[in-house]
C-alpha cells in the first residue's frame, strides 16, 4: 500500500469528493500521486495493476477520487475467491494514494466507503491489506477505518 491518507479531519466536505471507477486515462495521475509519496515513479508497476483492474467485470474494486474533476486519490484492489486455502472470498487493497495537498480532506475515507459498497454487492465480507510497520500515519488511518491485525502471519524469505 502506498501514498497514504494522513488525516481525515480536514475542512473539505465529503460531498466535494467524487469517487468513480478507475479508467485507463487515470494512469498518469495515479503514477504522479504515488510518486509524490514514494519519491520515485513506478509506472511499470501501475501499468500492470491497471491492466488487471480494467479486465475485471462486475462491481469495481479499483477507484479514483476526484475534486473538481481532478484526480486526487486512488485505490487499487481485487477480490480473491479461495486464496491461501480460505473458502470465502476476500478483497485485497493493493495500493491507495492521496495527493499530498488533498490529504486530510476525506479522500481516503470516501475511497474506502465506495469500496465497501462495491464489495457488499459482491457479498465479500473481508478486506485485507499489508502496511509497512513504520508507516504509522497509514496504520492510524486504517485503524480509524476499522482495520485490525489479521489472525494470519505474512511470511517472507530472502533469496
């Protein structure tokens, strides 16, 4: 998860944020927003994520937030059916980002709200994501939005 929402207590009203489905023409804006947080552009990563997201049918799990028709945030997600031995579907948030000047204006909150509505239409009852332990502001935001530690360990092995 990248390019995070720092605070949802800003002055912008939630009604000013429009959340819509991700479109192919959003690639440049998503790369720009992510680069502002990460310090480098990850165009190839997002090009692959866009290809995957735009192939999805049904309710969408990849979204863009706009204020005055300008993209100011994004959320890229997907739904897995039976991954890692689990029988029930689970949604995964791969990346979320809010343009730095628009943090604290409910953009991240509105993206998550729309995602939850879309997932409800799919009868998906769980959402998971991974966060770097040191991204305390992102952890705080997700906690405020109802996320808790999962009862599973994420394991890795260096090669």
